[in-house]
């Protein structure tokens, strides 16, 4: 398994009709190789599919191959692209998706995309909380983004299998050497979820240092209960298939990170004193 890159093991169906696609991204942290995901998910309805997130810019050939494999298997054609927010690991393949799939509409918060891609402005549709995109037998709804990076963020929710797409929520890295790649959170038993969640918050979500994360975690619990979430499909973390058991571990990491001073955004190399 270790020798087979994730790109060759995906797509993985994490709930009926919800396919996890993309690849890992290797980064160094504290002298170790950390893997992160910039995952994308294809949600297939009876008449149309929607792509949630586009993956990292480097992943476009992999994402395109995975989608074409699914379409060859009879999955409904791509009609929509939903991105949680305007950040490269989430929307970095947007222009190429819209170019490659000329029938697809971009949906979600669409602020500023027309400035980068004026040629596709007529294919952008703004969504607000509670708006739904009908895919045939299921829909993708824009829901409250409790843990977010940018103010323009929306989270996605599949109404049929009750899958939550939380963008930067539930973000944590994993260890390639430990065989975590391609596993869901509950399968990666050696992954210390509070630790990796706290590290990700420290490196990527600076505002968690200045907020009472108990309030955000309570709000997260309310959202999960209100929607009846069964599966969580984060962009950077491993998918969560046991919400009750796993969500508290991620929340413990968020709360722990909030109490630590910010460590900076990259591995530091000691500068020799002269
Ligand atoms: Zn992100
Ligand atoms: Zn990996």
C-alpha cells in the first residue's frame, strides 16, 4: 500500500455516490514529512454531478483523470463546481475545470472570480445559506461555515447521504510512512488527531489563537445535530465516517491550539550567531 500513491488508489467512495478524489501534498514540519490533502469530492446525482473543491493546482491532471474514470463508469455528467472559498488549495483548478467541462456552472460564493476569469462570468451563480443545487435525487446545499478561513466561505452539504463538506474545517495532516494515505480517519488508528488538528490550526488558521474555541466547537455540534451529519469530507483532513467518535478528537485539537502561542508558518532553520 505504501508504495502506491494515493492518486492511483482514488477515487474512493466514502458514502453512496460521494467520491473522494485527488492526491497528497508532502510538506516538512518539525523534521518530518507531513502529508496534507487538498481533496476534491464528486457528488453524483441521477442527472448531474457536482465537484466540491478543485484540488491543488498541481493536482488538476489527477482530478481530471479521476473524474473521467467515474464518468466512464456511468456517473452523471459534471454540471456544477462548488468551491468553499477563494483560496488556491480549494479553487486553484477552477479555470481549468470550467474550460474542460464547458457545460459546468460555478456555484457558491463567487466573489472576484470574474476578475480572474471574465470569459466565464456568465457561468457563475451566487449561493447563500440554505440554497440548494438539485442533482436529481439529492442536492448540494450551502450551509453555515463554522470554522472558516475567509469571510466568503460556504460549507456544502449533501442532503441525501448527509455528507458535510467543511472546507478548512476538520483540517489535519497525516503521515505517509505510517500508511495513513487514502484512509478515513477511523482507519488511521495511529494518527493522533488532537495533535495533528492542533498543528494545522496553528499553521493555517491564525484566528483560532484569538477566539474562544469552545464557542466554535459548540456551534459545530449544533450544526452537525441540526443537519444530521453522517459523514464529514474535509478538504485537508481524512474523511470522518464516525462523527460521534471522531469529531470530539478534532475539537480537542482546536481547543489545545487556541491556548498555545503562534509558532509561525514554516519550519524554521536556526540562524548561526556570529
Ligand atoms: Zn484550506
Ligand atoms: Zn498522504
